[in-house]
C-alpha cells in the first residue's frame, strides 16, 4: 500500500510542476497554432466543393462571368501543351476567353505544337520572351509580355507543365471575380500523373507540401493573403499595371507568385478557391530535385514577406520539442512517483493523436499523401531540414538574383 502511495504521490519537486505546466502550455499553443489551420483548410475545401457542385448543376446564381485571358507560361513544356491547351480552350465557360502561351526560349517543339493547335482554336495565341534578355527574370518578363498581350482585364495564370482535369476549372476560379474579388488564390495539387516516378510521393516532400500550403492558404482564408501559386492564380490586369508590374523585384529571379501577390492582395479583394474542380496538377519529372529547388526559392523570397505566418508555423516545431523535453524531464525528476510520467503521456496523446488525424484529413483534402504515423516525426525534424536548406541557400544565393541590383 505504501509502495502505491509512493508511485502516485503528488508530493513532487516544484520544478516538476513547473515542467509539467510548461508542457501543458506548449501543447495548448501548438493545438491553437496548428489545429485551427488544419480545420480551416478542411472546412474551406468542403465549402468550395459544395459551391462547385452547384456550378456543375447550372446554379451560378445568375452571376455575370467576366471575359478572361489565360496566360500560360511555358518553358520546354511542348510535350504537355498538346494535352493542356485543349483542356483550357474547351472549358465550359459562359464568357469570351483567350489563351496566350508565352514561350520562354523553349528548345523543344513548343512552337510547332502551338501553331498546329492555332489552326483548331481561333482564340489561341503565342508570344515569345526575347532570347537576349539576361538581366531580368525571364519568368517575370514572360508573364509581363503575356499580360500586355492580353485583351481582357481578368487574368488567369498557369504553367505549361500543368494539367486541368475539370471542364469547370475556369468557371470555378472566375466565379469569385464575378462577385467582386480582384485576386483569386487557387491550389496546385501534388501530381498523380503516371509520367512521374514513384518517388514523387515520398513522405518528406508530401509533408513539406502540405506544411507550405497550410501556411499560405490558411492565412488567405483567414483574411491575410500574402502569397499564391503561379500554377493556379487569377487577378485583375488593372492591378498589375497599377502596381507597375514586377518593378519592385526586378533584381530577383522569382517572387511573381509570392512577393507580387503580397503587394496586390488584401483581405477585402482576395478570395481562395480550393474545390477539386478548380485545381490544377503540376507534372514534375524530377520531383526530388524540383522540390528542393522550389523550397530554396521560397526560403529566399520569404525575407520580403510578412513574418507572422512563418514565425507561427516555426513555433509549432519549437513548441513540439518543448513539450517533449519538458515531459521527459518531468517524468525522470518525479521518480519514484509516476505522476510526472502520467501527465506527460496524457499530454502526448492530446498533442499527437488529434494532430495525426487532422493532418491526414487535410492532406487528403489537398490531394496529398495521407500521412499519419510519420507526422510527429516530421514536425520534430523540420527545424533540422530547414537549417540544411538555409545553409544550402547561402551557397546558391546569387542564383536567385538577376544582374539588375
């Protein structure tokens, strides 16, 4: 009996209670920072899927859809344009629409393929980025040329390595423009195309993709947009010229879908569209290499963006370590009493189990790999991966800059 009293005694050192209190606080803050983002994205997907289903049944509410110019940035994507362009040009869209392909020094058969398709589609056009332009971001230059060539104020941006699987994609995105929004942030789902190898679904990349999506999508849903994805993004042509295009970031190779969106997007003029209907899929033949490249780009341009979304998501990993260290320390220091260990186990279950379940739901809602058991490990090890990427980023910093500084 006395042994049981020792094991379950509440008379432990004050430092143990302090550690347990810190652990409980860490779990509570992590829950608020992470769970609300997961729930917010899941809820938004359900709402947009319901709205898209209504569109499919003809219930557009009498909205007057705008005429739209679709800008397709292509860099050696001729193999995919033969599929992508008909998918866009044959959209079920009730207003005038044109497609402008901007060919960025593609050494493949892009020009031939687009020329062949121009014979079938009278609203398909192509322009070229000058080959001699080396002191500017070629991507930004290409998008600028496409926007200047556009006839309509509503712009829809995507890339030549994407696939559009729904004939209502354009209608689902433009429904927000029709109701007064000037910026629409869409989503590009992880590719499930047979052209990609099995490695594109590796857990680490799937986790990083969802982590990144949670950071910018949940912020935009909550009324604080600061970036989008150039694979699936719409905004008013007028905004582009009012903000003088990419003039503020000419010294950067990238930033057209984050820094520029941060300039033009506000909580009042921006909408988020996450329905399955409105998604595109990016076809990536070297997913591991591209994943690292995209992350290096995002890490570099993040210095020009609001810090709050990055700090709050980074705090999740820090606090995750905090409750683990505090829990282990309290369990050891409370011995022979098991009270410290018992509280630590309860907190661990409260932190880990709902996080795994909510993450799985959100990742599946975003068409990513439905991670479960590996989620806690990914959160713990993310700071180490971030440090590695930042170290690599220091070595390749000049590759993120143009010669215009």
